[in-house]
């Protein structure tokens, strides 16, 4: 399998989702705290998939 670098928009989306999930785990925020694990999972999945799929 040949890996490729993700586009900037995809990378920023994954990083923002992951960071929001981490912040929601440490600080109590109404919506973010409830979905912190899901946000981290989505952020990691977006980064992993965008590296594996070309032109994403």
C-alpha cells in the first residue's frame, strides 16, 4: 500500500476534531465533553483514512 500526504483541509479537520475531543476530556464544555471520545476517534480516523486514500 502506498501512502500519500492528506490535503491541508482534511488534515486540519482531523486535528481540530482530535484537539476538541482532548479539550472536552479535560474541561467541562456542554456538547464537547459528552462527545469527547467520539471526537478523538473521528479525528484519528480522518487522519488515518486520508493518508491511505489518494487525493483526500
